[in-house]
């Protein structure tokens, strides 16, 4: 490491999802036909009325600085959204908009965490949570979950992990990468455990609108007794296919929002004025189009699951939310590639498929759960079929020790 860099850079790495995309770009630059199943991004266009609002903002000169935490009009739209969809009531001083939900999560951690503090992060987790915690000097405490538990934190596991050092609990529902969706009853049970502690709750609701099985329950609504210490983070990237617009928002206790505002004022300042105008149109324009999107996504999920069912060494269960399949690839461990390399772990499996099939996926270890691959299926149907065919062909080329193949359920 370069001696000029701060020691904090030793505790983090680049985002694994970004690294996969970069490797695919390198392959494409060499002339390869690559397919990216590693990026958490819908392929649907941003809704026309949202784009029109952004264009209008440009045409009418809405291109100057705004208040750091967002315009009054945007905050009002966010408040209406929380009230209408989640039955949550926030005043203007309890709302902040930023350049993506990711920025807001980081700012909340930076504003509250010190060396010696801990953050409970159920695994599998979104790749950025632990490193954001480490950058503050605090320590992420990974709490494993299992497929048998639906990849969800149980009250017993939470009770065991809580200590006086724990400052935050992270809850991400629907979950990235597993698509797990907490029910209201499950959130109530977790709230009962938290009631005797001062722990803050980071509710990352970014996939709220993409629930296939069951229904979404906002932690802040299901845990009313903890309302004053829950930060509800959301944004327009997933539910409105606006990843590039970089607009996230959060509602929470005023003392925390004020601190996040101060941090933002000394870093990025206000989010894009144009994106703010577009976000108002998104939040006030209804979500009827999402039903059509979800029908397409459900069909794609089925395509991936059918394909996996025919690939020895891979298994997967339906994911209740988001647009990922979290496939178990441990059945391929010990396999030998045509070049003679032994695949010892999920990173080896993902790397082999990337090189052999030019299909990119994120290995489960990046999410704190080795032995898996995250398959993002929000891409064109024909390309998705091509990707799964390529994966099957690459796996068939592997050589496994006799009797090593697991039996797919």
C-alpha cells in the first residue's frame, strides 16, 4: 500500500459488484461478448413522466444549488410517500435527500460511530455495509442466517449478538442478495428483543416495491415503540429504475438527520437539482407500472430457476423479493476445469464462469455467505437465456471426482 494513503484504506476494498463490472468491461474491450449478471440494476427505462420532469427542470433553469438536504418540494413529496405507502409521519426536519441511499447510510454511520462501537450486520448482506462501518473506526459484527430460516435474523440470534457496544442493527428487506422479506410479525418479534437496548436500527428499504411473494412491512411501522431510533433509508434507484439519477432519501430522528445534513454540507452538498425534480414526479406519480415490471421479473426468475435445476452442482430456491437468485454452488467445489485448475471456493467458481462463459456473477463470500453465487436476472430475456446456457455449458466442461455431484431437490 502507498505510504501516502491513510491507514483507513487498509480496512476496505473496492465494491465486488463494481469489480465484476470492470472485469466484464475489460473482456468486452478485448472483443468478448460478455453478459453481466452481477449488477443490481433493472433494465427497464426510467418511466417517461419522470424523465419529462427532469427535462423540464433543465429547460426551466432548475439547475442551481438547493438546500443541502433537498428542496422543500422534494421533502414534501417524500413525506407524502412515507404517509401514503408506509403510514409513517415525518416532518421536514426529519427528512433528508442525498446522492443515493448509499451516501445516506454512510453519513448516518459516520455521524454516530466511533472506535469501539459495533454494528450488527445479518449475513448475507449487501457488500458495502461492513466496509462503511470499518471506515468509521467501528467494527461490523456479522450475524449469520441460514436458508432454513429464510435467510432472516431470528430473535434468538439477535438476543445473543446484542451487547452494550452495539450501536446499530442493519435490517435490509427485501434483502440483497437473497430477496428475503421480513413479515410484520417477524419484525415485531425483533422489536421485542431490541426494546431493552439503546440500539439504533438502520432500515434499508430500497427494494420495497419489488416483492414477489408476501408483502412488504416497513420496520419503522412494524416497530412503533422504536420509531425514534429507526432510520428508514430508501430511494428511487430500484423501484423506479433510476440508478443513474443518484437520488436517495431517509426519514428518522431529527438529531440524526441534522447531523447527516452537516456532514453532507461539507462533502457533496445537495443532490442533483434535476434529479430532485424527477424524484418528485416519481414519488407522486404512482407505482402502477411496477406491477408490469414484476410480472416480467417473475418470469425471468422462473427462467433462471428452471435453468439451475438442470445444472448439476448448482441449486437455488425462489427469492421472495428483489431481482436476484442466490444459488448454492458448493456442489462444484473440487471440480477441475479443462485447463486443470481445481475450483476450491465460490470465488473460483465465479472466476471460472467469467473466463469460460464470459458471464459475470458476484460470489457469495462478498455477501458474507461463502458457497453461493448471486445471479441478477433483471436483463433482457434473450440475453438471460444465453447467459444460463453458457453457464450450463461451462459447468458441463468441468470434471468432478466420482460421486461428487449433489442431487438437486
